[in-house]
C-alpha cells in the first residue's frame, strides 16, 4: 500500500478509530525497538513443522525516530 493511499484510508476513519490506529502503530514500534517479535496466531500445524518465515527485519533508529516524528505531526493534525 502506498503512503498516500494509507493516509487516505486513515482519513476516512472516525477520530476514535484514528487514535486506535495511532496507538497500535506506536505499540508496534515499541515492540520493534525492544527486539520482541510480534506474536502470531497459533495454527493447527503439526509441532514438527517449521514456520515458513520469522520476523523479516528491523528498522534503524533513524527510521524509528522519523516515524515517531511523523506520528506526532499526524496526531497534531487530527486534534
């Protein structure tokens, strides 16, 4: 999804849902910063099967800082 498309989808949400989206993004960023992979739903696969992939990567401190600044700016615009 492109960034403008993402922002357009967010703009369609009511304010209380925008706050929930922002809170979830901040949660994901904090989990990422702490090095904790996101939990996935358990499936009915056998215990011997290995997962097809694990968490694919991490963002740099600079990228995290930039995202945090953008989130603060978006939050200010929404209020």
